[in-house]
C-alpha cells in the first residue's frame, strides 16, 4: 500500500496481515486519537482478520488515552448511528465492504456519523506518516476497553422507530452475504413484522461475499420464488433488490422509486436528488419526466453526501446500491430495505410495478486490471475515448475512471443497444489494457 495513498475513496484497504497489518492499524489509531479526549466505538464484519485488526485499533487508541467500545459484528450503518447516540469522537468499521475475504479495511466516522472529510483524513495520514513520537499514556492515562453487548438491539430500535406502515403480509428473501448483517437483519425484520427468509447467514470468516450478496443478486433471485429479494454486501451499506420476476433493481431504480414516492407526498426537499456519474441515463430521463433535478457527483458516497448536505436533498446514492436518506449520514442497506418495504406497504404495489418508474439504457461496465491507474496524458487511451464518444454522440454515454479501492480502470458505456455499448466498451478497454496492464 503506497504511503501517500493511505486513504482511498472508502477508508484504508488492503490484504489483511500483508499490506494492512495490525501494526499499521495500531499506529493509525494512535495518529487519529492523539491529543483528543473521549471514546471511540469499533465495529466489524465477519472476516477472519476482523478481530485481529479491531484489537489492534482499540489498543492503539488506548495507548494514547482514548477509551474504546467494542460493538462486535454489526452493519456499518449501526456504527454511523451509534457514534452519534453515544457521543463518541470516532466510529470505526473494520471491513472491506464487497471485497473478498482476504481483504480488509478501516473506515472512520466522525461524531456526526459521516465518513471523515478529505481534510480530516489527510491530517490523520500526515500524523501516521510522521511516526513517533506519539503520546504514550501511563497508569490512569491508558484508555480502557469495554463491550456494548446490546449494540444490535440499540441499532434495530433506532432505525425501526420511524417506520409508519405495517409490514404484515409482505414476504421477502434476504441475502446477508455471510457478512455484517447476518445477525442484525433478522432482528430488524422480525421487529417490523415482515416475513423474511434469510440465506447466507452462516459466516465462517472466509465466505463473506463469496458468490452471494449485493454483487451477486442472481443468488437471491434463485431463492426468491416470486418474492422480492434483498441483497446486502459485506458491511451492509449496500442494497440491491430483485423484483417478483427475478429482475434486478439496482441503486438507480431504488432511488427513482424513493424520489417519486417522496415527491408525491411533498417530502422530496427542493425536488432534488443526488446521483453519481455512474447512474444510468435512464435514471436521469425518469427524473426529468417527474420534474426532479439531478445533481451529479463523482463516484463515492462521501461525495453524494456532501452534495446532499449542500442542496438539502433527502435522496441520493449510487447505482451500486449505496442509498442515502434523510439523516444524510451514510449508506445503510438495512434502512434502505425498510424504506423499500414502506413504499410497497403504503402503495400496495409490487416491486415489479414500482420499478417501471424508469427504463434503464443498456449499460456495459468493463473492469481492466492495471499496474498504473493514471491515463490523463496517454494519447492512445485518450484517442480511444474520443472515438467512443464520437460513435455514441448524444445517444449514449462513455465514462472511463480509475477505481478508488482496487487496481482497476472502469470503462462504462451506455447506448441505445447492448451490442453498440459492448463494441465501444471493448474498443476502449483494449486500449487501456494495451497501455496500462
């Protein structure tokens, strides 16, 4: 992990015990906690490396005099909420989200429940890279560790409290991805009265996201049998749904459903939603028809959040299933699922009908594994992009961008037909592979 790029678009990530080591986690916590007072809460997903890294983080905070509270295995949305409810100075989630089990990561949340701003991450990174000397507490100045045994119950009670509609009679299948939602999701849906069959709730430390969850919605579709499917990812900040016909409803579709539902009830603040450059052209066309303004951001839910706060929007998110709602804090797949249930309960409509709010343009996303992600000055790649844009004209879109969390260049093409999208994507991807792979 290059030192100058410690924080990516979603915290610090790497292969656990290789480039993301306990020593690194320990020092990162010391850098974050030095010269501060209060306590920090720490949650994790089900990865085998989670307890190791969480213990290192808590020890690092303790060494600079910060008390820590262990939340155990819990969705990332719970960390965001509990950091506010407990007046913690930080919430920390140990998770690599949708990545495979050998990876892990560290996400920081501020006292307001949002991911840290770029400037705050840069300050922590600078202290981390500067290294010793750090303050070392002695005697009563060493922080202590405690456990919040009822963390899931607190979280479930908090997010279920605002639900206005009865879920009785609604039936779903939910895929917990053998991840952070495997305990919290059953507790939540039982509390609100929905009938939910769960799959992939048997984590063994290495099967998180393994052919299941939000990145594999076909898994829940096979089990749904005419019911709505709900797929979460490893840390449960994403939701991808599957309708009664087995058709995927991604983050764009879910946002469109929420935007129309809230606008019809006069709840869509400023008739505005926030989406990223990756959102489908069909989403934008649907919002235009509904008289809803779309603010576009770069990829990353932190940037969606910033735009939501500025515009006071109450719906925002990403095609990948990160959806942010009224509290403007962070993506919470379980809260998103509750809202989707509310829309179905209040309208009496099935998801296959609700999803007709938008028609997606054929979209092809090609990921090219690269050694170097910078292509701004590469004439071959830029020429391929220009040719792709010429072919598409105003009938489609081409977006080429580096991944913020993986060694990939992502090539996304939308076009009137899938074959045209595939042709343009292949042409650009070949240029990227030839130049950077």
